[in-house]
């Protein structure tokens, strides 16, 4: 199993790398990027469930449960944003057809 300090170090590196990558994406691409990466949210949810399943102490179980809740909310939010984005495209497509016909 990974030592606590090494796990914290990996977490900090992942957080910093994620922040740097996302901060360099133009604002106009954030919604398509999020909708296109919904599978990542599912992987995070599965990882949180595996971590919760391996929890032995009460603190680990609480942290794992919070992780599952946050990951599930992230996954659902990604699909909600995708649905809203697709509805906006559908609405603009309907307006164009009505205006030309």
C-alpha cells in the first residue's frame, strides 16, 4: 500500500497538474471539454467506491463516503451540462429552420 506521505505528494502533484492544464484552456472550450470527458467522472466515481470499500477506520469511511458523494455529483453535473448544451444547439437549429422557411 502507498505510504501516507507519498499518497499526499501524488495528490498534490495531480491537483497542481490539473489546475495548470485546465487554466490554459480557453473559456469558450470549458463546456465542450467537460461534456466530452464525462467518462473521467465515471472513473473517479469507481475509484472513490473502491477506496470506500477498502476503508477500515471510521475516518477512512467518512472520507470515502464524501469522495463517493462528490464524484457522483461531478458525474451527474457533467451529464446535466451536456444535456443543456445539446438543448441549446437544438433550439438554435429550430430557429434557423423557421427563419429560412
